[in-house]
C-alpha cells in the first residue's frame, strides 16, 4: 500500500474506552441533580461498592479516585517500612506507589511464559528489611498465587497485588480479588471496566476498612474528625461512580466481544514466524484486556515493526518500555544494569508489542492490524 492511501485511513489505537449509551448515563445521574450530593460516599458510590463486591466476590472494597492512589492507600493501610519485592515489567505507577510510600522497591525478574513475578527468584531477595511483595497480574496473567502465599507465610510478609490488568478474572473459579492481603484495581478509561478515572482496593480483613476510608478523606476519622494517619484526598466522585454503575451493566457483553477479538487475532496470527502470540493461561477466566505479542529480535527489531505499523495509522504499544527500574528516578536503586538484574523482564521490554483490542474493534480493523504486522515482518 502506498503512503498516500494509508494516510487517509483512520487511526487504530491500542485501546478505546467502553461507554454506555449516553441516555443511560444521563438517566443514571438525574438524581444527583436533585440531591446535590456529588462526592463523599454518596448513593452512587455505595451502590457501586456493593455491586463490585458482588461481581468480584470479595467481602470488602474501597473506591478511590484512581488505581494509583488505591495502591498507595493499600500500602499505607499496612503501616510498613523497609523493602518491597516487585517486578519492573509494569506501568510506572506500581513502582512509584511503593517509593512514594517511603518504601524501597526491590526488583525481581519475571517468568518467561507469562511475565508475572518468578517465585523461585523471590527468596534470594528477601532480607530482614523486607516488608511486602507487590506482584503484578501483568496483561491479565494471574501470578503464581500459591507459591507467593507460601513465601509470605514463611517470612511474615504482606502481599498486595497490582491487579489493574485483571479485573473480573478467575483462577479455578476463584475471584482474582481473593488472593493476598489486598488487591488494587484500576478503572481508568483504558481498562476493561472504567469510571473515567477510578480505582479500588479489594480485601478480606474488615479492619482495613476504617484506615482505607480515612486515608482517602485526608486522614479524617469518623466521629471527632481527628487525623492520626497523614492521608490525602482520593475520593471517587458520584459522577464517576454513576458511570461505573452503567458500565457494569455492559461488562459481560464487553468481555465477550473482547474474547471474540482475541480469537480473530489468534486465527490470523497463530504460527506466524518471528512472533509469539499471548497464550491464555489454563484454569483462568480471562478478561482479554491486553494482547501482547513478542517480536523475535533475531528476526526483526520490535521498534521497526512499530514504526512500520504507525506509518499505516496503527498504534500498538510497547507495554512496558522501559522497565520501571530503568527510569532515572530509580537509578539510585540499581547495582546491576536492568539487563543483568532482570534479564527476562528486560527482553520482554525490548520485544513486546501489545496489539489494539477493545470491545468494538471491528474484524475489518483487526484484518488491517494483522496485514500491517505481517508486512512489517517480511
Ligand atoms: C493502569 C495501571 C495502574 C494505575 O492505575 P490508574 O487508575 O491509571 O491510576 C497501575 N498499575 C498498572 C499495572 C496499570 O496498568
């Protein structure tokens, strides 16, 4: 295809927010105009919290302005100091939340098959300063929760999952939100379920509730309004919660459509030389949030594939590049280069592209993405 032709084609981005029909949202927010309650745990907030507890099959959940602050809140709730073992193949938010909480991130490598934290490499990183493990269910791949749980028990560590990619997933029929001490979810516009901006912490211990709720409301305690935790403002607004109530009604259908998008990619890309396509984990009910592919660097440079696809108005993403451990603000933590310290994560950061996927991605657009990808590999 010539450039003159492709220049006119519409852009295909990696993600597109799911939105309810506009009328459904305006109906949902009508009572806010009557009540005048726009924040501070109003009716929409309470409803969304209840419905999410039921969707995720967890006893307790607290809503936040966004996933990042939800993770900071979860870390604050356990009142920890010292080191936190985590992975660098994630969105910068995970590592930033740890370091902004006054904790020191310690980077562990990932497994080559699913890019989640490698439990066999955790133990050698545990010191007497280790307080917690923050594993990431990256690309919606669920971590080896049993091995992580065993290590946490053996060494008395907290486990807080970054489950931003794993909303609504199940492992052997068990909700992803039921593992560890707490799990953070993001409801950012680009995630499988969104409230525009938003997030949550899901947990089983009821004693966490008061701390999480007070942290997001400046640290104010109910009753006299004393402040004993230095909190912040991270409350979800009623307008965001109302969008969440609408989007939840369409969740099941959206995940079905995402699954169909993935199947179409799989039909077109299975067995293509030079790439390996994401494989759904056995025993996991996936949400099809991301479709990572690895471009074999011996065959083609990932960045040249990306550039050629961009030239055809298709915008897959390098999730995640660079590794969070490579960002200048974390340079002081490194003793080895990222390629030596976490070689498998490093290779993934150089070879992975995530392909466009969203509920309404048409099969014609998938065909365009695949043709552009295949021609860039020739
Ligand atoms: C999206 C995301 C976050 C942050 O969530 P926000 O709601 O955008 O603040 C954290 N970790 C991972 C892995 C994410 O993908």
